[in-house]
């Protein structure tokens, strides 16, 4: 879809899980919140690419859109309205503006920490200054990096990432794991060193099953930097391939392909249950939002969404 047209039409709505009985079909987030026993708000970004400032007003594609300060204001507003918020990122925080060239990712991590990011995964461009470059600025990120299919045990990043993390939001247990794209052929060997790439589908099934069954999580989220779709003939693992070939993921928040999805996409997993996939383009032009509404037994009752454009209507 043409990016300009998409940004003009993006809005919000409600997704009902067809496999679940007695779902509430609401017209807006407020109505759904009144009917839910529990509510969890997921905010997410991907492929920020060091776009600290908004695009210039003379820029033809995205004039005066984006910007970290505006995003911070919007996030603060949402947190004032919603008690249970998770703020997540799906990788490629680095590379794209002189801010990265001068500060090596330190500024991005500091600003994301100020915004209160809860977790992120690593994208291929987060290796652009090598493992040492990432490690040098890692202390400025006051949130975990969750990487489930990068094995850093023989590198200087050992202990700098986690394979999964569990968050408790008002009694709702949220398990998160992260998947990155294969680095060989995409990133120079010198930049990732002895990092071992593990099969993303195998790791996804292992960690989603662990979180669902052993850790008793009510919601399982994958932070993915695999890319949304590469076509039917591609051998690459995408979010679409991941969704249908695993059995315990509820939500995949994607990155890498800079895909502006007009709305969260729904797929059937290997057990016939629904998986939601969302990705919000690149450069912080949008803040993704998905609200999960649970019944008294903490089963998902309804999912509502509202991806918001970051522009000059938001007071920074």
C-alpha cells in the first residue's frame, strides 16, 4: 500500500477470536474496557533507525512526521489513561541518521529508557558497530534485550541478553521471547563474530511452549525481526511462516521488512488457534497499539487495536 495513503487511513478497530465463544464485538476501546475483567495495553515500535527528530516538513514522503519527543508524549498520555501497559520494540534501533554515527546508539537507548520501554529484541542493524559497539552502549538501555535464537555464549555479549522475560500486569502473566533474522550474508562476519544462529521456528516452539505450559503465562508474545512476508516460494522464515508453524504464540510483533500493515493480521497456528501479527513500518512514524481484553478466567475475550500516526498534532 502507498505509504501516504496508508498513513491517512490508519485507524483502529476490534478483532474477535473466531475460535472463542461469547466474544464481545465492540466499536471502540472504551466500550470494550468497560466489559473486560482484565485489560492489557501493548504499545510497540520497530525499525526506528535512529530517527530521533521528525522528518523535515519539506520531505516528500513523510513531511513533519515521526520524532522521539512526540512519541514520548503520546506514550505518557496513554499511560495516564491505562493502568497496564507494556512498551516493546522489535529491533533495528540503530543506523539511519548522524545521531547513530556520532553517538553509536547511546542516545537512542537513553531516550527509550526515558520513555519506559519494557523490552526489545535485536535487529541486524543493531550489529552495525559490532558486538563491542553494542556492548559499550548497552548500559544506557534500562530494559532487557530478549534474544532467543542468537546464542552469544562464545562472544562478549554473553549475559547481555535474555532468552525470555515474564511480566506480571495486574495478575496477567505475559511471557515474551525474541527472534532475529539470520546474520550470515546480511551482516559482516566481523560484526557478529561467533554468534550462533539457531532455527527460529524450533526456538519459537521451545520458548512459547515453556512460557505457556511451564511458566503458566496467560499471553505469549514474540518480538520478531524476521520480516513479515517473503512470498510463497521463499525459503526464508517470516512472521507469516512462524505463525502457522508454531502452536503457543498469541501475538507476533514484527520488524525488518518495514511493513505498514493496515491492521493486525490474523493467522491459524498449527493447533488451529488464532495468532495476531502486527508491524508498524519504520522510523517511528507510527506507534502500534493492541489492547487485550480478558475474562475473569484470564482467557482472551477480545482484541482491539489503534495504530497512531506520530505527527505535529501530538504536542511534544
